[in-house]
């Protein structure tokens, strides 16, 4: 798809403005913007090609992203958004899937993980396949996690989340980050199974994000399938089942927000019971660091590397993560799919093992506790 260059209007006065408005580039940009808006409208009306429409306004893509998303985008962010809308519209029409390179058989997918779903680890659900423990006792955690063998060095794992909403950022994370980096996907994403297939084809293990109630809800709203702390059990189970049936191939869940939900004993125990019953793990972003897993594999990130969205701040957090791994033998970090985060993590991962560490998938740090 051709990139649209946005011209800089530097001509003073009314004549300059008229000239700018008459520019063919401006006309092309306006036409592209109109087409993207129409594509988004068609997508919302028709829903995805699966026949299960999810009518979430396009702006919700950004409303449910962490603060700083706009600031973290590169200068070409408007082109990113336009391309994403076009990809989504093609997916809705059935012409081209959202993840256009999502082929598990891709020759570029060296070290690919098995394509999901794996026989014996799923059962039909009302919205799609649901993970189950196999008859021989093996779990989806064991089936879908990336294999790992320790070499005795301090282990460092990294989870990059918020994937699936922005096509360019998602593809960049899958293709530019090493396969040891764990990728976390938003359940509201269009073409979610295709993105997960693409990630696993490139060796990445996958987490599925679970929207959970924050303390400042509803001012901060994680979406229509948010798990609420005081909701009755059947309502929570129904929402969680919808989330789990969105795709297959993930080995564990992770939280999106959830400061209130995860602090509530009853809500947390109900959630962990469902996780454990399906043979999954729970990897959180640090909000549940003091929580046990009740028999389910558990790990908590000890550091969010891009709370401050600058290159220097991210570098500093990565240095601290290495220091923690050296002291404790392992460390887990987490970040969001901001362009600056993807760039810094990709460069950091190239040399971290040369400094005496072992880059590991997040599943390698999870234990039953």
C-alpha cells in the first residue's frame, strides 16, 4: 500500500491557503481519509468475516490503550491508523485477513511452535474452541508454552502487550523481536487467531489479556467484557468464557488493568479457579505480585519498562531488570507495544546474552505456588 505523505503548509496568506487546498496531495489525503472512515463504518456494520460482529467504535482502539499511546507513536502514526483500517475493512469483506502474513507454514518461521489448536487440548464452546486439560493430564500451559532449557545463567523474560489492535505495531513485534519474547494479545482484536498463528509461526509464545476492573472504573473502562470485582459468579464465568473462546494457542492469561478486581479475594479466587480448571497459567503485570496461583502456574512482572515513555527511561529500566536477575536468578519485565518500546527491546535483546544472561520466555519463570 502506498504511503501518503502529509505536506507541510508553509505558505502565508490567503493565496497560499488556496494553493494548498488545491494541491493534488491534499486531495489524495482527503480521499484516503474518507475511504478509511467509510471502511471503518462498513466494518462496524458487517462485523468480521467470522460472522460474529463485535461493534466497538474505532476510537475505542485508543480509548482502552494505556496513557501515552499517542505520544509513543512515530510521526507516521496517521498512516499506521489508515493502513490498519484498510486491513480491517478487507478482513470484514473476506478478501484479505487482517494479519496478512499469518501463515504457520511460512519459510521465515524458523523454530515455529505447533499451530493451534492442538488436538486434545480444546473443546467446542459457544463462541469458539475453549482450552481444556487433555485426557492424559497434560495442560494447555504445557502444550502451548515455548520450550526452554536453562543454561544456568540468570534468566530474563519480557512480555510485550497490547497487541492485535494496531496492525503495524503487532506485525513489528512479531517480526522484529526475538522468539524468546512473550507476546500478549487483546481479546477485542479483529483477526485475533491469525495474529496468534503468525506469532507462534515465528516462535513466540502467547498470552491472552483479560480486561479487569480498575479502581477508577468507569472513568477507566477496559471494555464490554471487563471482569468486575462484585459481579455474580455466573456473569464472570460468562465473560471469561467469551474471552477464552476468542482464539486458541495461548498458554496463560494476563491482566489488563484490574487494580480493584485483583485486590478482591473472592473475585481473584474465582478467576484463578477457572484458570486452573482449564490448565492455564496466570502471568500478571505486577498488580498481583503477592497473590499465589492456587496450583496454577504463576509469575508476576516486577518492572514495567515503559511507564516513562522515553528512550533513556526505558534503558534505565532494562538495566535495573538485569540487576534484579543477577541478584535473584531471574527477572520478568513487561511493556506495551509502543514503537519506542519495540525498538528499545529489540536492540536490548540483541546483546543481553552477551552480558551473561539467558533470554527466556515468561513461561519459564512461572511456578505453581
